[in-house]
C-alpha cells in the first residue's frame, strides 16, 4: 500500500528542499519513491539541479521526480468539465452552453479543483500500478494547499446533497410519467427530448456518483494516518509558526493527520556574534512557541546550512536531519 506525504508551509520556508531531502532518505532506505511538485511556481527541478517535466525523471536509484504542468492541468480539467456538461445536457445546446462553459474558466476554485483531480489521478494510477511505495508531494504555500486538502471533505458534503436533490427530481419525473403514461418530453427548436426518470438512465446522477467515488477514494486515504502524513515546515520565526499552527488546528478539524513539524533553517552558534543577538532571541521565542503549540507531534530541527542545499550531494547531507520524520 502506498504512503503519501505532503510538505506544507508558508512561502519560502524550505518545503521543496525538505521534501526533496526527505525523499532521498526514503530512496536510500529502499523505498521506491516519487516526488511530485504541485506548486504552480515549480522549483523542485532547481533544487535537484535537474530538468523536470510531467514524465518521471530518475533522480537516483529508487527516486523519481515530476513537475506537474499547472496550465495544462487546469486546461485539461476545464475540458473534462466541458465535455461532461455537453454530454449530460446535450438537449440544451441551443441555450448557448459554450458561453456558460467559457465562464467556468473564471470561476473561483477551478485551480484548486484541478489540483485535487490531479492528486486523485496520481494516487489512483499508483494504486493501479503499484510502482511506488511512497509519493511525496511538494506543495504550494499553506493557504492554497490547505484549501485543496479540505476540498474532499467539502465536496463529499455537497455531492451528497446534490445526489439527494437529483433523486427527488427523478422521483417526481417518474410520478408524472405514471400519470401521463409516457416519458416527460421537452421541445427545443422543434426537436423533442425525453427526460430520464430513473437513477440508472440519468447521466447526471451517474456522473455525481462517479465523482463521489473518486473523491471518497482520496478522502479515505487522507484521513488514514497509516497512509497519509502531513509534514508542516516552518522557520524559527513567529509568522511561519503561527501560520503552521492555524494549519495544524484546521487539519485536525477535518481529521487529516499531521505527522511532524520541521523547523528549518535553525541558527546554531556556539558563540553568537553581538549582531545576531536579537535574531537569536527571536528564534528562541519561536522555538518556545513551537514547544507549546505542537506538544503532540514530533518536532524535527534542521540547521541553517552554510551552503544553499541545492543538488543531490548537498541534499543527501541534509537528509540525515529529516530521518526522525520516519520514526
Ligand atoms: N536548511 C537550509 N539551510 C540553508 N538554506 C536553505 C535551507 N532550507 C532551504 N534553504 C534555502 O531556502 C530557500 C527556499 O527554500 P525552498 O525553495 O525549499 O522553499 P519553499 O518553501 O519550497 O518555497 P516556495 O514557497 O517558494 O515553494 C532556497 O534558496 C533553499 O536553498
Ligand atoms: Mg517550493
């Protein structure tokens, strides 16, 4: 069974770097690992020093990486939506369905849903193929990622409501059908269409059910702590810690387990220079906040490294700090 990791945190804290170093740890321990960048502003390739694309690129033995093409992903999502709407409401062609579909592009939440669909595709494909033991997702900054992680919970609520509604509509159609002794028909531009009146013949009901099944598959994985681990990443500063705490409490509310917190870029001085006194005090304050706010999960410290951890060699050295996430 595949394990899933999401590295989540404020912009610039080191999500991509930590996710990559952690993936190298996994690969070294013989876990077949796929690291996937979901961030529209990719830097996974930069961190690894490799040119990445949608197709898997081998990083080292047991580790492969992909960067999802964000624009293509949104475009494909919209196309799929448009195709489904056209298929389900064929008889509404005359009502300028294309204009309505065009509007979808500008609807709020489209990018989040497109990302959710992509995550489902990747997890589903993995379940089918069983190629990897672990999938590590490098994510966009907290705000957007939290909204994406909350989508399955929200979607299941509204899909269930829509299924109920649709069922009520079909039941009423069936009553009318029984009264009239024939299917309800509508006439648009001299053409007649008969309307479905049972669950089995209704494409809308079928589509809602299939959507429910896909989303529920991911939901069941997200809330299962044996499958999914969220790793929050912060720097030893007040704002990233506060943001991570908000994410932590929100994820707890929707039953998504947080596995660990990484404090990245911790300043370590034996004898700090006077100029760093204020900085060190700030760091101490942030570390105290972390101790109070994240009592229930392991906290992993990664020092601020003298050299930017770019490239497999430097990342492999950094990886040892991230090993405790696994324990
Ligand atoms: N422990 C560390 N020591 C030194 N530099 C680090 C460390 N961790 C990350 N960096 C550097 O910090 C910068 C930001 O890291 P990274 O790109 O991983 O952050 P991010 O959270 O993924 O950012 P974004 O939100 O833009 O995706 C990079 O230049 C990276 O090399
Ligand atoms: Mg990043």
